C-alpha cells in the first residue's frame, strides 16, 4: 500500500472550536479546560518497545530495573542499525526482497523506548501480564473468514478490512505497531474527537453518556459513547460490524477505554476487552502516551492502494493459466 502523506488537521471537525486552557492550576502539571475538565487535547505518540504480553523469561517479574531497561533499549537500537546496514543501498537495487512484507526501515516507526511504568507487559490484568485463554468456539467462528483470505480472491470483498483500507490495525484500541503510531485529540465540552494517523481513523464521541442503539445497528468502528468519571474520560464501544471487532473478538464484545492526563507531557490510556464468547476472562492494557509536536499526516491508503488491482490481476492471471493457490493471506495476518 502506498503511503502518501499530506498534511491534515482536526480543525475542520465540526466540534473543534478552540478550547481555552487555564494552564496548570495550584501547582498541578495537568492543563485544564475552561469548562473545568482536564484537557486531553494535543498530539500523542503511542510507540513503545514494551510488549503487550509478558514474555516467558519474565513470567514472575512484573517490573524491570532502570539498568535492565537501558540495556534492552540499547540492544534494540543496535539491532535496528544492523538491519539498516544489511538492507544496502536501495538505489543500487538492494533492500528487502521479501515481497510478502515489502517494507524496509524507511517505512517503519517502531517504538524503541520502554514505558515509564517499567512494567514487563502492557497487560496489567490478569496479574500474570498475559491474555486470557481464547475459547475454542471463537476460533471456529473466525475460521471461515480466515480461510477466505487465503483463497485467490474473486474480488476485493474477499480481502481483509485492512487490506481494503477500510480500517487501520492500531486505531481502536490504540496499539503500538509498525508505523502511524500517532493520534490527535480535539476536545469541547460536549464532544471529544480522536483521529489516529493510520487510515485517518477518527471518532467523534459525545461526553454526555450518549444513547443506546439497537442491537441490529452495526458499525465498522462500533458505537462509542463517553462520559467523565472524575478526571478520567471513559469511552464505551460496542455494536461492531462483523469482522471489524477489535482483537479478534466477536459480536458481543465491549471495549472500554479510559483517558487520563497525568501531566503536561503524558496521557494515560487504558483499555479493557470484555467478550465472554472469545476469552475466558476480560483483560486490561495500560500505557502512557507521550506528547509530541509532530503533525498528524494523511495516510492515503485507499487512494493509493495500488496493491489491490495488482492482487486481483494476479488472481485472474492464475485462473487463465488454470492454476489455483490457497496461500494468499499476508504473513502478518496469520495466527
């Protein structure tokens, strides 16, 4: 997919009237809005090197020391430098030859620093830092969709929602990935708007608790309602379209996100997945987002999705040659 980046802004969002900040009150580092709520506004970077799940080598260790983190971060930087050197000079015909993934370091914006919490995983519940077991019936439910993506596609509808540029893979919930780990929040008294750079994913969330929708109404990004719980903004999302559910969940999933401004430079983001039809228990992830002066740019995925006609052209070519192939799923989608 082409990554044509053009400047954009949430200023055009209808609720994006400027919110006056009262600054840091009574020695607090948390900026406040003119209507008395903590300001969530700003552009936030959610890259991190901390793994989602606690690795086996730290199974009995919840926190790392500063020395251990420094060693890990240096090892990450050294490894990426070696990878860049191995890529060679792209202009000379070098670079990554794996057409399945097709990215070199110039496309990647991976996290290289640990979270400030020093935890060994972003998952904070269950206490072991691991996802609860997935129920067998959830894999059975997902199997036809997974199998379809391995087939030679008759049309674009047989590719995944991310391949079709309908959804990004890190937007709801926001999770650190290969690139586009940046988002912007614009806030008014009545709404909070969130735009993630990946696929220009955006949500406009009312702050009054919202109104329920019929069970049959389904949305690619779900139906989100928000309300303040003290100094924390809580967003509850349900009613996802089939196959658009977060984290491989099913139609009954409820995603709860909690946004809390810790100080001028830090936004705490916590999210909980609750889906008794997919996991044995709910699980919760917590991470600090860092304020950045970088801009959010347009990720023109759909406009520049040159890979889609190429994929379909390849499928038609195989048909003309009388060949079949059931290994069309990109490697990063396999699980």
